């Protein structure tokens, strides 16, 4: 969401990011040549990997505005390998700074919750570089006449949502004095004026009380019906989700008809309860809260605060009469907030040192495959490895196609096709029904490196053109 132009610099707390990682560079097929040694062996090097698109929490980032303006981000491609065993350069990563408290989503699934300076998340991973013929050489295939292609990088659309990281959230109607209060409690300098919706940007302030330091969020004004989309409140409710304590800031000097501290309090409570349906385990209605009766420097405000105070105390709420203008009562309020924050922090489960056991997944993730009948003597092969190998194959090079056939045979595809009922001449698709490479299955053709012919050719393909 972007704030209006009247708020000065725009603030954006929700964007859709289109991230494209870099493609891997192709491997090189080269043979070393020098005087009196025309065939010195394969010396084609591997291609470089594609660059990643990485989100990193940066203390200097306050908004997602940059990605609202430029939502498409592309990392660099890996360079192809070269002869003389010169490996291609890796593609440049794209590092995207985001504010503390950014949540990364794909649809409704939360992929990452980025809290803490320097926290990183790879939103799109670069493709691996293709192997050069030097890496593909074996005892039987001493000088491969082909190399593998680089793999494409990930392309991903994700939603970035900013949820402020604050200990105490100030909630209340527009013009209740929240901005003035946070300015008086901390060094924050929010925009302050006497009209509704002055605050279009959540403000954070750091407050010190005794030995406790905590953060306070000035959340833009709520109005009745905010949880149903009225006003600005619904868009900013996410900014109080992380807060451990809520402080109701109530205007005791309002001149609006039908407004008073008790009715304002009850209206805001209804909106908080209505918003609970999206929060799951940590509903806002269960958070500890205090009541701040603001603007007691005004004679009518002090009189009204004294009248309503007993009603809030009867509900078991701690009540503080304060004035952001004269700073009356602010010391007591700050120490009360500090005590509640300290109590919450003490109740958090202790973080015990753990021994982390890393079990890397095989390259390519899921290494299995599946054979599915698709019609009369037609079969579809799906799976991470077969699809990845297709992307690496240069189909203009017969030897590369033969190498792919050998890899599939070693994976067990031939046996699986036979068990699935495939017969000679079966149509085999590898990939997805809408995007696949089609082969004719010839079970009599022997797999193996011995079938390789002169560089760049394969004897098995010569007979089936």
C-alpha cells in the first residue's frame, strides 16, 4: 500500500516482486592444440552459475517503495566456459535491501519472515553452469565432442509485506494524539497536525525507561469498520501484529459529536477482535493493554479523564492521564510500558544452544521420476532429473543426445517404460504435457559410451534418421 502524495515521501508496505535469477553459462567443448600435438585432450571448461536474487534486511530501508516503482528484478547470467580450462565467470547476484519485519509470501504461503539486521533469503536461485567437455571425459569417451548447456535460473513472483517490529503499539482514532505522544516519548519526529489521517506512515520510536529500552509504533488512525476495509486502519493493522503490548490512546478533548473515550475504546476493541481471524495463534484481542487518556492539559480534557478513569479501572486496565504537549504523566507511562515489555521478554522461552546437523539434499532436489501412460503406446516421464537433463542437452549435437540417452538408461527409465507396457516405437514425452521433448523408444538400441562415433556424433542416431 502506498501513502498519498500529501504525506510527503511515499510509504509502501505491500508489493508484488517479480524476481528472475540468472541463467547458467554453457559449458565449452574444446580440444587442446599446440604445435606437434594437434589433439592434446579436452580442455573445455564449465560455464559460470547464474546470479541469485537475494533479499537482505537493511536498517536503512524503511519502506518497500523501491519495489513498487521497479517490481521486476533480474540477476546476471553466468558466462560460458572457454578453452584452456578457463571457467566462465559467475553471474552477478542482485541484493535487494528490505526493512526489518518483511514477510515473503507466495499466495497465502509464508516463505520467509525476515527479522533482524542482515537476515537473508534467496528468493530466486541462479541456474547451474553447464559442464565443459573436460569434466565429461571418461576412460571410454576420452575427448567428448559436446558440453552441457547452462540451466535456466528461477523465475518467481512473490508478495512482500512489511510488518513493523515494535514492542508497544499505540492504537486509537485519528487525531487522538498518537504522533504527538511518540514524539514526546522518543526522538521520533512524525508529522503532526489537527486533522484526521495525518499519519499515513507507521512511525517507530525508541524509548528508554530505567534499564529497559524498547520500541513504540505509532500506527495510523483506525476508524470503526476498519476491519471491513473502511479508512486506512485495515491496511496498517499488520504493523501491530508483532507488538507484545497495546496502548489505547484516547482523546479526552475531542470536539466531535458522539465521541468520548469509552466509546472510542470499545470501537477500537471491536476492530481488533475482527482482525483476529487472520492472525491465528496470536490474536490482538489477547495482548496486554493499557489505557492512555491524552490531552489532560486542556481543562475539559482533564475533567473528562477523571470521569472515565474509574470505568476503565473497573475493567482491570491500568490507566494513565498524560499530556503529550506538557509531558505530564509521560515518565510514569514509559516505566509502565517498560515493565510490561520486560515481563513479556522474561516469559519468552529460553533459546538453548543447539547442535545443527546439516544434511544437504542431492543436487537437483528430488531425484526420482515417474512414467505415466498418456494414450495408446504413449508415455509421459516426469521428474526433476530427467527434466533438468533435457535443459542441459544441446539437441543439435548427436553425441550430446546420445549422452542424454545413456543418463536416462542409467536412471532406470528403460526398465520403467518396459514395466509400464511400452513397446517398440512408443512415443515418449519428457517434461509436462504442455512442454515436453518427444522421443521414439527403440528398446533394441544398446546404451553405453561405446556407441559414440567421431566427435559430435553417435552411431545409434545414424541408423534412425
